[in-house]
C-alpha cells in the first residue's frame, strides 16, 4: 500500500513537471504517448483509491456538475485598463509625459509584451493552491469562473508546479534575467495573478470545424471563442475547448522590483508567459522591436492587436499613478488598420433575415496582414453612391479591428473609363421577387417572405438563443432543411419528422431525436420570443417584451393599429409601422396560424403572484448579472410591478449593473445622477419593498 502511495506522488510530480515543460517552457522532454501513459497510470491509482484524490491533482481538471450561475467577486485591487496609441508620435508623447512627472535624470528601461486579444482573468492562490479564478469584469468586480479555469491546462492548480529548471535549461526560457537573491521558489501565503485567456488560431479553426460538423454555430473570432468558452455554466464544455493563458501581472502578494524579473518569477512558479516579450534599455530599440514584431504578426498563432510597453521598474510605474482607469506607467501601442489596394472585379448581393439586400465586393485576391482577402463589405448602396465606388475600380481595402475587411473607397486617379456603376437591384438576386426602398431608410429589401435566402437566415434567427433557442438548429442545418424542401416557412419546423431528418447528411438517430426534442420544447417559449423569432424589422428583445406586456396575446397584437402601438412606451413610429406592415401580409398570418396549430404558445404567461414592490419604478439593465439572464431579470422586475427599458433617461429610476457593463449606459447614469445597483440590491428591493 505504501509503495503504491509513493508511486502516486511520483506520478503527480512527473505529470506536473511534463505539463510545465510543455505549457511554460514550450520544450517537452517526452512524447505525447509517453505522457498519456503516465497520466493514465495516475488515473488508475486514484480510481482504486478515491480517498487519495486531492483538489490539486492533475486529474482534477475535467470539470464538475453544471453551475446555476456565476457569483460576483471583488478583486483585491482594481484591474486597470490601458490607454492606447497607434503611431510613433503618440508613443513618444507618452514617454515625454512620464519623464516630465519623474525626478529629473531618472533612468528608464522597458519591457515589451504582446497585447493578446483574449479574456482577462485573475487567479488567487492560498498557500500555493488555486482557490479562486475570476474574469476582469468591470475592473472592480468580476465573475467567479473557478470551476471553468481549473479545466484549462495552462493554469496551475498548485504552485510551484515542478522543480525549477537546471541552469542549462534556462537558455530555452523566455526571461533569463537572474532573480535577486532569495527570490527563487518563494511562494507567498496569498498570491493573486492576472493574465489573458486565448485560443491559438490553429486550434480555433479546428474548433469551428467541429462545431459546424455538429450543426452548431461557429465562433466569429478567437476572442469570442475564449470568452464564450470560459463563461459556460457547464465546466465540461470549457474543458473541451482548447484554451491557453499567458500571465503577466502579480496583483497581490509579491514585491519583486521589475516587470522583467516578474515574468521570470511567474514562469518559474509554473505560469505560462508570452515568449515574444522583450527587455530593452533604449526606447528607440523598443519602437524598432514593436514595429518589426507588428510587421510579422500574420505569422503568430494567437490574435493580437498590438503590444504593451511597460516601464520596467515597478516602483517607478506605481509612482506615476493612474489617469481614470489607465496607469501612466504603461501604454498599448496598437496596430494601425491593415490596408491594401486591389481591384474590385464584381459585386455580389447578399440577402439577410429581414430581406435586407447588402452589396459585397468581389476582389482580386490580396494579402492583408498575412490573410488572403477576396471579399469585402460595401456597407450599403447609399455608402456606395456617396463614395462613388464602381466595378473595375482600384480600391483601398482595410481590415477593421484587424478582422472584417471593408472597402474604404476608390482610387479615382487610376480609372481607365471602363469602370461601371454599382446599381441598386430592381429584383431580388435570389428569388427574382420585387424589392423596395423606403424614402426614410438606407436599406433595400426583398419583400418575398418565402425567398429561400431570407428563409435560411430567418430560420437561423428563429432558432437562435435570443429567440426560440432550438439547440442543434444552426446555420448549416437551416441551409440543409431549406435546400431539401423540408422547410418552406418558419412554421414547417414544428412539423418535421424523424424520417425527414435521417435523409439529411450528418444526421443519425440520436441527432435527429435531439433536434426534435429541442423543437418540441421550443413550443412552450414565451410569446415575446416568438415575436423576436419572426424577424419583424426593428423588433428586438426589448420591443418584443413591451408588445407582450401590452397586448398579452398574438391575436390582440395582430389587430393593433399604428396609433395604438405608438402609445406604448419604447415603441416609436418606425417599429409601429413595421409591426402593422408585417401582420398585414397574409402569408405572415398563415405562418402564425400554422404555428398555433402545432402547439406554439400564442399568449403571454400569467403574471407571477406576489407583492408589487417595484410598482412605479423603471429599470435599465447592463452587463451580466451573477445568477439571472437579461430576460430573467426583466421578468423578475415585471413580476414585482416594475418596468424595464432599453436606454437610460430622466425617467429611469435605477440602472442594474452586472459584470462587463455597457460604458454608454453607465456614463449616462452618472450624468443624470441615476442610482446604480447590483443584483443583490435589486432582490432586496423586490423582496422587502426597500427603496
């Protein structure tokens, strides 16, 4: 027994050590197969002796049971944001301001680190064990995502994770600066560190392929993938995602003198740090390195939107203080938008869920920041006319936010006279049906609700999380259903049969059954979600909920006149006209009747019983609340007699603030003196009638 216990401890040490070699030093000593053998042996011993399992064992990353929500936690000190510049002039102006505030003759050196485009996280260790992992949130409060972060392979469950590397190994380390005497290996009783969670680009592409193969919606970019994966209520979902982390800050618990030595200490404790970080004595070398690194960012395996330049001496950093939420001792040098010139050879027309026809430029292939671009946004026909963009033009193309390509404008001086104007279509490019453009709107619409292109997009919106929330019915499945002739309108979804689905590529018994179960569950969704799913132009969640509150049934809403609609708070002339026009179309009413016959809810749920303690109060919600979704919070307020609107105004009594709130709403509340409360205070007001 004792021999097996010793083998257990040896296996834990070996697994931690080889994870350290892989994730921190990026220098594995053994093959993946050899590592897997060690890991399986460790699992086997723990399976035989569950009483020996400890929370910091390398096997305890798989994720526990789903959580009801994320609690709000306060950081030990504010997790600050960063001011940014996009040119060398702004960079040198930052240095001039810093030097002006310091004693004359202060000698500065600098650390340059990549600015990873991910999700900022904050970890707390008590006596070397991970006890709390949180998101940055608003900088003061974040969300407790400890269970999820425990599943991330690069996050140490205990520190230090292994013996420190021998002297010969330090050549492979990114930060070989010696630490001061006595600093190596000292772990404070309480340590709080910060880093950036991200998903490597090659793993992001593989993840999206997996999601698409399962008929699920892919992520728009690696940052969204990382943020969405870490905010899953089920840790097992997080564990299945290829999240990595780079650490760069000690928030509490250490007094190391410089940023460069801090990175070394983090690495030796077992925290991965960015291998592209560098230390420079001269500021000219900082600028040269930043520009050279930016020029090669297309070769990186992680998304980055610039570099962060920090004064190396941490005491000097702190002495410079903070402006707003931006520390003066560091600055983000962000990429200028990437731009290239190429020829616009054609224009394709895309049709959206509401029938909006959007022009898309077809380009001669061009490399922009290491990515080949063949298509770019033209925004809308009004923008095309204003900029006088023509087919055949040489155009300047930019990647907005380093991601979405769009046409900036033409290079008119290079015209040959053979260029052709881009015309507004007179008929739908997909179904050939009529199109309209209202005098007061920029958009051009196809009015055929059964247009195949509209139907695919509408079906995707209808099944989305913000509407009917039909799991398994994503963009790819929507296209399959329409192409196979199984769905001719939205109501047809509720009449699908198992044998129909089994004819589609990728569908087997279990997948077909799961989708049909999700469709059956969607029939019980509240009326406002049905309204959102119908893709009525300008009707989003807030407007749909206002319509449900006022009319209580689909029948009453269908009969509503424009003047009555405009009398509802939050429903203006544009929404009112759009609602009346939608229900005036016989085909739309037919679809609603088909849904009714299938058993879809067409009436509002009864108001919850209980005291109307929030009667007469108007609330606005911003950010992510710890235990309630936006819709649940709205229903909670309304059940107690209150109202919820979308924007802060002089009529707003309270702004309910969650994690990562919208800056516009918070600023407006401060300007108007509107009280800001959290979820706990909201519940207290509702339950006790406290105001």
